[in-house]
């Protein structure tokens, strides 16, 4: 059995963040753009996606050095998505992680360009990783494009915006979050397992695990928006209600949302067992996703 999840976080989160800082320092770009990129990258966060990538790798292999660049690139894409998500044309949020959002700290044009820069730079980071073979680079770049692009996260954002002020049933809500949240989690889990030399069958089961993890994450996010503590979640509560967004509590009630989350957790655990990874950090992360308070 693996060690404690707390120790896993302490060991690897700092290292991923150090790599992210290093990649930004290496940039030969304008001072304003670098500052705006660094502002959002350094704003904090759980770093769930890179840690999920490393946890998936460790389920099948040992030396995580091979994963750091891909993990940092993934977090850059997530950060870009948050910058754009906060823009006036999207959610029009003023606070992110307890700080002014990027377009408030700088300006709207700079925020858009900082997001664009983080997105494109992520692919350069993977392409230049000396620890990856050419085959691995192509696999990861293709997968990252699929999961973050028009068939993945971006499509989810479009559906999420289109659903505002409308009734959305459970199936449609799951589709939105499968794309908007789940696709980058799928990249994390699949990329780590692929680099760890998991079999195709194991990766197929892990895709199911990642799917349910995305839904668990979103249900808990929706619950925290209703009953969470603002100083912990880093943004105003009831912001989804203010933005007229469809949520699990709105559709199912708080108790129903909790029950739905428990169903997703059971299915995620079953998928892990089928992938022969039920004694890994991935298993502990199910409860972490489900019970987090920020």
C-alpha cells in the first residue's frame, strides 16, 4: 500500500511548482506578459491535475522525474482556462483564490494574452522534454490537444455558458462537466499511466475512473458554492446562483447531490480495481476529491 496522501502532496506539489516557476523564468518575453502569467500561476491552488498525473504514474512505475514537465504543462493549461473563465465575457468574476482575477489585476487584453501564452507554452514544454521519447511527445501533445480543445474542455465551457438561465437535466449536466472538468483530469490520469507503461486495458479502465473523478470534483464544487466557507474556497459563495448556472444542488438538492457524489465515488473505486490500481494514491484521491473543503 502507498504512504499517506498528505506526504504525497508535500513531496510533489512543491517540486511541480518549482518547475512551473523555472519554466516561466526561462521565457524570453515581454515583462508585462511574464508578470501576468506569473501572477495567476503563483496565485496558489491545489495542483490537483499534476498530482493526479503523478499518482497515476506511481500506480505502475517509480521514478516520477519523467512526469514533471508534463505535469507543469498541464497546470499551465488549467491556469489559462481559469484566467479566461473569469473574464467579463465569461463568468465576469472579480476574485480567484482570494486575489483579484487576472483581468482585474492587469486589464482584459493582458489577461486574454496571458491565458493564450500559457496555453501555447504548455505544448512547447512537452515538445522540449528531454526525458520523453519522440513517440511519447506525440502521444502527450495529441492527448493534451484533444482534452483541452474543441472536443474537450473548450466544448464544455461553451455548453456551460449556453446552459445559463435554462433548465438542465442530470444527463446534460454530466455532459457539461465531463467536458469542462473531466477531460483535463482524463489527460492527467491517462498520461501518467501511459508514461508508467500501463496496458491499454488498464488505461481504458482509468479513463472511467477519471470520468467519475471529474463528476465528483464538480458535485463537491457545487456543494461548496452553497455551504462552503468563503475564506477557504477563495471566492464568494453562491456565485453560481448569481451567474444563473445549473448545479447539482439546484437540480437534486444538497442531500441528493451528496448521494449522487457517493454513487460516482463507488464507480470510480470499481474502475480502479479493474485497472489493478486500487492500492495506489489514486484510490485515496477519491475521498480527497469528495471531502475537500476548498
